[in-house]
C-alpha cells in the first residue's frame, strides 16, 4: 500500500510537471528566450542558490535548537539532513504532506524520541505557517498601493491563500490550546460520518483511537509552548529570516537581467504573496499555479519580454534547485543515518 501511494505521488508529480512545462513554453520563441538567459548575470543566480541552502539549513538550526532545549542529544549535521529530507518529500507530495513523516523516519533511526520529535516538528509547522499568515494579513489589511497594484490580477488567489492559511493555523492553535474542544468536535464528526456511511462504521473506533492519541501529542505541544516561551520567540525570528531570504531570491534574479525600478522590498513581498496563495493548495511545490501567478504579477514589473526568463530562473532556483539539492542530500541521509543504524 505504501509503495503504491509512493508510485501514485511520483506519477502525479510527473504529470503536473509535464503540464507546467507545456503551459510555460507553449508558443514561446525559444531562441529569444535563450538569448535573454545568456545575457544575464549568473553571479546573482549563484547567490540565489546559496540562499536556497541557507533557507533549508535555517530549519536545521531551529530543529537542533528546540531538540536541545528539551534535553535531546542530537548531532547538528544530522539536523541538516533531516531538513533536506523534509524539503525533498514536501516538494514532491501534494500540500507538502510527506515531509514530516520522512523526517520522523530518520529521527527514529537516530534513536530520538518519536513523541518529542513529533512535538518539535509540529511547532516548526505552526511557526512556519504563522509567518505566512502574518505576511498575508498585513498585506490584505494595510493594502500598500505599491504592492496591491501588482496583485490586482490575482487578488482572488491571495484572499483564498490567506483564508486557508489562517484557517490552518487557527485550527492548529485550537488543537494545541483547546484539545478537549477539538477532540469532541472531531469525534462528533467521525460519529456522524459513521452513521452516514455504512462502510465507515467498521473503522469508526479505530479513527477515534487515533484522535485520542493525536490529542495527547497536541497537549504536549501546549505544555512545550508554555514552558519555552522565549524559545518560540527565537524560532519565530529565525523563521521570518528563513522565509525572507527565500522570497529575496526573486529580487536577485530580477537584478541579474539588469532590471531596475522596483524596490527589493516590493519584489520580496510579491514573491511572499505567491507563497501565501499556493501554500495550502494540493499541488506538489505549488507547481503550475506558482508559475501562473508569477507571470501575472510580475509582467508589469519585468516587462513582457523578460517576465518569462525571470520566472524560469527564479522558480528554477527556489524550487527545482532546492528539489535537486534536497534529493541528493536525502540519498546521503539514507546512506549515513540509515546505514549507521543498520551497521550498529
């Protein structure tokens, strides 16, 4: 069953990738595109790749910092590998659902407590989403003219992304700080579904047990947050930095094509709003919709001729380069962490 699910995820990824390539390159002048790419300054691209690595390693620092805060003995270089594994599986699975289970697999091989590791990764997820919520709400409430003029063609996607992320974070907060209420709601939904669908009745108790088990984990998260307030503040700071440098990659690509006139802060926020819009959508890495939103938002920023090359390089560095690097380091994780346990 697990192998079948993996094969389906890969096939879905390939299909979405093929459709994205067709959408991006269909009817385009490939010679002109190659010319624009050849005249750009690749030194800025190299700087973008460095920021991708820093983006991934920032999560490693967070994981290492929080595991140490609860007394877990952990190796920093292994935390690096946990993050590469997480980003790789998040990039190839819909809604990034595969990242944390893969990280837990390697944490277990390192003899780390599964309950503690799950708690830490849940806090990472909450803070990671919270940064997107803060950015999205700030833009939608303040509505800065220098940003909104570019978001106008895709404002519906922005509202949808903000709403989904707010709902996700709010739901996770309810699970953490009001686990009894959340547990009652979920059990009621399971009971109702059991009455409505006869085939579901056989698995009803099984799902209720899973809910009870999950609620225990969320209670642990609540206790962690209460006992480590400054740790959470520091993690939020690191996460803001992490997201900021990732969004800034687009500005480096913008400058690499000798484009000027739009401030770095504006381009960084616009790229951030693309992430807000696509983060909760059931597409691996937001593939397809990210490219579409980029072309619509950045056409007046880059111009009709350069918007496609800028999008290809920006997306190529921030997603596809990240995917390749993470894939390679995931292989290293299987050899080192998995191999070391087996050898022992």
